[in-house]
C-alpha cells in the first residue's frame, strides 16, 4: 500500500529501515520570480537523487522519486529485520502480602479484619455495596462494612478497592492502626 504514502515519506521510511541519513536540500533556483525553477537534491546514504519543479515542494517530490529509483536497486533487506521486535511489557511481579509475626501487619485489611473477628470469636464483617456512581470510566463504588455495632465506609474505583478502604477504616475504628502503605 505505497499508493497513499508520499514519495518523500517513502524515502524516510526506507532510510529509517536501513539506518541511512537523509538530506534534502534546494540545490539551486533559477528563473524570474513568476517562473522560478527549483532543483532539490536529496541524498540517502550514498544514493543521490535530483528533482526540479516550479516550486520547492514539487522539486522535493521529484528528487524523492529519483532517489527511490536508486534505492530500489538495493538488495532487499533480510526478512528478519522487518519484524518489529515485540516490546515486552515489563510486568511488575505481583507481591502477595505475607503474613508476618506482627499480628496482621502487611496483610490486606480485608483478611486482617476477618482474622481479628475470628480471634475475638465474633461474627465475620459484613460488606454491603451502598452506591455506585460516576461515569463508566470513572466509576466510584461506596462499600460499607459492619462489624458488631460499628460501620465504616470506603470508596474506590472498583468494588475491591472500596471494600479494602472500608476494611481499613474499620480497623482504625476498632483501634488497629493500619501501617501506612507507601
């Protein structure tokens, strides 16, 4: 599909694929102001093309056409190089919270709250989704958690975050200070 690409951009593309420097320059202009004639020279690596025309633009295009003829004589690139290397997205390792000796520190607040309740032999925390508001891409969920006669709320961009924030707020109410996540 070279049809829709200008010759000039084709020149730049070939140069890019082959790591060649490109240089377009107006070599000379002649003629009276109303009948000017421009000559543009282009070099791509050691290949040179020249074009002329009534405007710089036309002469540049013709120079590109001329150098493309030269570039076509180059041996084809080995197929291997055409394949763009797929850039591997660096995936951050998912760090699972580890249970540590300090009771429940670094544990996700939801499981921490559940553990505290189990330790007290009390009812598991109850979570209720209070509202869901905002636009589809900017959703906000409000989750409520109930423990005994305490309630706490948390908001977040998804239910999980909202639930986690609710649990964190509840832990504070219950007097378990949550270690600040950096």
